C-alpha cells in the first residue's frame, strides 16, 4: 500500500514538472508586464499624494506623501506655550496619524492593483 502511494506521489510530481504550453507562458509574461507597468504608475501616484495628520485639535499638523516621507510640519504658536514635552508628544502623534493614513492609502491602491490577479491576500 505504501509503495502505491509513493508511486502516485511521483506521478503527481512529474505532472507538475511538465513544461507549460508556450501560449500560456506568453500570456503570463504579458500579464506580468502589465502589472509591472501599473505598479510603476501607482508608485508615481503615491509620490504625488499629500496626506495630513494632526494632533491637539490641529495645533500640530504633519504632511507626508504616499511614500511616507514627511513633507511639511506646521506648529501653531499656542503649542509652544505648553512646553517642550507636550510639543514633542503632539508632533509624534501628528506624525503617526499622517503615516498611518498614508499606509492605508498605499494598501488600498495596492489592493486595486492586485485584485484581478487571484493572488492570496498579503502576498504583495
């Protein structure tokens, strides 16, 4: 019995190792090239995004792009009155808010890009 199971496994491996028909390979390559082009365009679009996070009711605002690079920091004068420790907490909170929004937008765009590919979630 065990030998038969082993033979079946070898047959299954042989079937998997058989080369793909040429047409399927060409079709897959074409699809991969299209995905690459769309991904390059998406990366460009992410760089052009402007996402703003804030803290303290807008006393501190941080603007980042879709690549999570900080592009601007704005601190209202009343934030300075609270002291250095409070100001650093506000800057940190605003920065984390902006970065999280940026990551969510990037993930949403990536989801749209990979939606029709039939890939498992989280693979790319």
